[in-house]
C-alpha cells in the first residue's frame, strides 16, 4: 500500500512526472527492504525488531492516508 500511495504531494510544490517516478521507486526499494528485514527477524525469532519495523511501516501508511485526504 505504501508503494501505491507514494508520493504524496501538496499544492505548494507539485511534482513533475520524473520526480514522481523517482520517489515511487525509492519508496518501493525502502518498502521491500523493510519487508525483507521483517521476515528475516521473524525467522531469527527477534519479535521486537520485527514489531518495530512493522509499526514504522504502518505509521508511514497512516501518514500517507492523512496526507492524501488533506491535500486532495
């Protein structure tokens, strides 16, 4: 969902198509790294690290939803 919603832009500084593609690619890379690390920590039986990564990703998703509602 993070990749689908990225990037969130506001009216003060609209993004051109190149910037949108670049930021979406960056968010995809970061999201994939987060999922891989979360799975790795689950496999290593380190729930606190996995929980932290999952909560950070959930926070990013919620803030993106708020930004989409606010700037739409």
